[in-house]
C-alpha cells in the first residue's frame, strides 16, 4: 500500500527528453514547451529575444532513433545524450 506522500516508480520516457514539468518552460505567446537541455541552450542564447526567437513546435523525435529536435522561428535545435543540445 502506498501512502499519499510516496511516489510509485515508473519507467522513464525515451522521447522527447526524459524531463519533468519542472524542467520545462513556455514562452508566451507560444504554447509550446521548451524542456531539458534544449531549454538550457535556448535560455543561454537569449530565449525568445535571441536569434532562435519563439518555438514553432514541440520537441519531437529526430528520426534517427536517438535524438530529438525542436523547431524555433530562427532555427532548429537537436538534442541527443551523446551530443547534448546544439543548433543545426
């Protein structure tokens, strides 16, 4: 029996990044969340005021079976555990 203060162990998601809502942020007026290492890179580049501007979509599988991508008005960010996040 699990008490109200205990969490049940669940498998971690594989895509997009295994992140919790606490590591995601939205940037109004865009409704799309930016998360994890993509968020870290995005904020280091100035967030919506930087060259990437606002997110155009949510983080999605990159198609290579490993990484994820998120498209912004000013470019695309790729993330994988091996490379971290970088602008493509």
